[in-house]
């Protein structure tokens, strides 16, 4: 008994859709743009939702253009140093580091 061509095509499309949906759950769709003063340092597209993400260098400005909120840290390992604080940055918003608090060095994705 043979399977029709349209049924095979439909099955392929369904499997592809399931695979793409599974990938999206592990990523924060969109970009995070980081700058030091007025110079762009890096642009991170679709970062994974797990773990700590380090900026290439310390940054003073962060724009969150993802579909997820993020938390910014002044340490490279996404921890709060004694007397320091992390900053919660909602989706589609920006933040500027306070000079006395230091630069942002890492972030995590809220999911």
C-alpha cells in the first residue's frame, strides 16, 4: 500500500513545524545590543535561554529587543557581588549602567 505524495508532504511539514517550535523554546527570539559609551560592542541574536551569557567586554548600555526579559550583572559569571546589584530589564527596553556601580559584564534570560 503506497502513501500518497500529498500525505508524505503534509507529514514532512508537520515534522518540520514541531522541530522549529522545539528550537524556539530554547532561545530568546530577537537581539540584545550592547554598547560601551556610544560605541557598539556587540549584537547578540537569539541567545539561548539557559545559562549565563558574557559580554565581550564591560558595557554601559544594553538594549533588549528580545521577546524575553533579561537580568544584567556587573560580574562575568552572572552573580551579584557583595554590595552590588543585578538589574531586571524588560523586553523592548534599555538600561544604562550607573558609573559608580560599574559596567555590565553578563546577563541571563528570564523564562
